[in-house]
C-alpha cells in the first residue's frame, strides 16, 4: 500500500520562488526584446500622410511645421503630442492620428468653418459653426460678409445660437442682421445692415425672439403710417413690456416751437 508523503514547506517555497523568478526573468527578457525591436531602423518614422479638410493649409506646410517636433519610432511616438502639434496650426480644429505599419503616420484633419466674427477691432477673432472662438488670419476668410458677434468670454455659442434664430426673421423683412451683442449686464443689442440699432433687452432666447417677432410683425404698419421705408428705422427699443419705442429718419414727434410774439 502506497502512502503519500507531504512535500516539505521549504521545498514548496523554493519551487514557488523559482517559478516567480523565471516568470520575472521571462517578462524582463520580453520587454528588452520589444524595446530592441522597436528601435530597429525599419521602424523609424519615414513620413506622414495628411488627409481631410485643407482649405487653409496644405500637406507640405503642415508636415514642415510638425515634423521637426516628432520624436520616437513607429512604436514609441506620442500620438497625443502629434495631435496637439497639428491642432496648434491655424484653422485646424481637430486632428485624428493613426499609426500605419511599419513606419508612417496618418493624420485626418477637420478645419474650422468660420461663420461669424467675434469681438471688436483690433482683436477681431472668428467663430466656427460649433460656436467656438478660434484664432486665425481674418483676411483668409472666404465668405464675402460674415456677421459680427460679441459678448462675454465663454458665451460665444449662446450668442451664435440666438443669431441663428433671429437672422431668418430679419431676412424675411429684407433687413439683414449685421451685428448681435450680449452686453456684460446680460442685455441683447442688435445692429442691422441698414444701420439701425435695436435694444432687445434681457432674457432667454425665446423671450428675446418673442419681442423681435412682435416688432417685425408691426413694423411695416408703423413705417407705412409715416410714409417711410423699412430702412428708415434709426433705432428701436424693444424693452417695453407691451410695445416698443422707435425712431424713423425724417420723422419727429416733437411739437413745433410756438411762434415768437
């Protein structure tokens, strides 16, 4: 009859230690091999392919600006750093960087689409279609005329959103909305292409839109009464609860001075 003999504790410890050491050695060897392979000349970066939006940049210029700052090989290059380098180029909003085995990078770019100017001269900037303010040469804007928007820092998206609501209403009246501003006190002010300045008051977009809608629905009636075109509006104050005040070119409500005796 066979009887099993228990393995001594010290032998178990030695066996376990040997296995752990072997695995650690094997892991270190694999890491060393991987590092050696990653540094082989065949994996040195040989080029960058640039695709996507390039209306304001070209691949040669982009590569020339970014390539000198690249360090590492196909395996070790920092993709986040490469992305940041491309996104630092004017007009580039977003960059997606991928590795192409064995020694190239592919970068897909998204450019800013300018929809409005932001701020005032001489520090005029641009707003993209996401409502984000970005720095670029305003002289490179392709559109002939962009609206001017302004407001506190961080509120460009809110200003653009209201402009997109109001502009179609003014366009229907053939009174293009040229400027929209949110003042530091939270009040909205607009300027039309005709030069008219409109005080729109405080409130959320729906409140401001309601006041503008009321104004435009009655504007033709008011100007016709005084035999003036819509472009005769010099200014209007929409901040009154049940109406608005308006000033028309060539029209006065002041009584004439009484003749002197």
